[in-house]
C-alpha cells in the first residue's frame, strides 16, 4: 500500500495541502493536479514538504483519487462575480461528475474520495434546530438559483454534488469505491498562507481569527474539526479495510456541537501576553444550531477528534507566528 499512487486534486488549499503532507508521510506517492504551475514552488518550499523529500516520477497509473478542490464560501464577494451558480457549481458538481466518468476509463482506480462538507446534509426546507444529521442524512430540497449570497450557492453546490454523485454510482455501478468526507468548519495552520490580510479574509480559519483580532463575524454553525483530523480521515479512507461507498462526518463537540465564542477564553488562557495588543479578543463569533452525530464515523475511522481548544490554539498560534515574521510589528488595527 505504501507504494500506491494517489492523484490529489486541490493540494494548494487548507485541507488539500495537509492531505498531501499526510499522504507523503505514510509513504504514498502523490500526483498533484495544479491549475497554475506557479503554485508548484509554493508547495515545495513549505517546511512540511521540504522535510519529507518529494517523488517526481509521476508516470505510474493511479490507484486512488482524492478530490478536495472546490470554491469556498468564506471569500470576498467581489472576487466571485455576479453569477454565483456558475462560480460554485461548475468546479464542484460538474468537476466531481467528470472525475467519476474519467475513472471508469482508467481501470486501475480502486477508490475515489470526494471532500464535501456538513453543509451537504442540510435541507433548507425540512431542517429544524432539532434535526440531527447523521451519515445517512440526505437533503431532498436543493435551493435553486438565483442565489442571494455566496453561502447559499455554496450550500446548494455541496448538496447537489453529494446527491448527484451518489445517484451516478448507483446507476453506473463502477468498479471503484466512492467515499465522501463531510467535515464541519476546519481549523488549523494554513502553511501555504503567511500574509496576514489573506489569513483574515479567506478560508474557515477566519471564523476564529476575525473575532479574536477584534472584529465581528457573521453567525456560523458550531460544528468544527481540526485540520489534522480531516487529513487523517482522508488517509485512513484510502485503506481498503475502511468501508467504502459511504459518507463520513468529521465534527468534534458531540451532537450539540461547539460554542464558537469559547475562542475568547481559550485565547485569554493560552496567549495572555498578546491579549489587548495583537489579539484584541473582543469580536463576535455567534454560533447557530446544526446538530451532527459523528460518533459512527469516528468509530469506523478510529479517530478521537481533537477538541476545539486545540483547534483555536493551533490556528491562533500560527497567526501569531506570521505576525512575528512580518517586516514590522503588525497588530489587528
């Protein structure tokens, strides 16, 4: 298994890069798909990759595919454009279906892992605050365009991708397994990003970083998971002994989830010397209710989810490292 080849799509994102690191650590060979060759140097120059060495012979047939790439909801609307449906559906739903069709042609593929989101289980009509989402939950109502916000389009694309890829597998009965990974908000060091503005404006880490640097953030579901647990789940899902043709939920905090505003007391306890200066620690990260039961997924994958406290500590700690590396002292002001 250690010599098998993984095709990884989306290695320059928060999750994808960590999945790349974990795959290489386990001895897998990885073929990375990049939309821009300029990103190659960005990946190879990070400490996590430099310390591992790299495999440059990418001519062998692919055994597994991990598809992480997809547009995220937490970006500036000005970077998206007016056509939200095209922005989110084409690289999410359409790309996943194209990948499945391609894998049927190349008979070496044993398993495809699609990174989705807990948002894929949300039904904008049927859900209530008491709805408990499990691995078998599926939304029957998908919000249709036009969309009022990137978040609406993001959720619709996630729901559509899960439903359509499962329908495809049921009809086509491919020789390979199909695994869906559905994490909550993913928190952890984003090694490919060192720019403070980018850290605060893109990606799920901003849900923590914006409030602890003194600004308000919009309401988010209190379902969170550490980046390392997400990467570990992907690698464990490569194992043929891990059941395929199913979905795995990744979320700490139990069914009731996490109180996002606990980040303030965690920061006060772990980084007291920075509170009031670099970390104003007085913003607002309100939590909405989204109940998810990840116990079965944790049991099958053999993962004991890292608690929210360490998620905050690692995310904020990395931000502070980036602050200290700036040419001059930088604060949240």
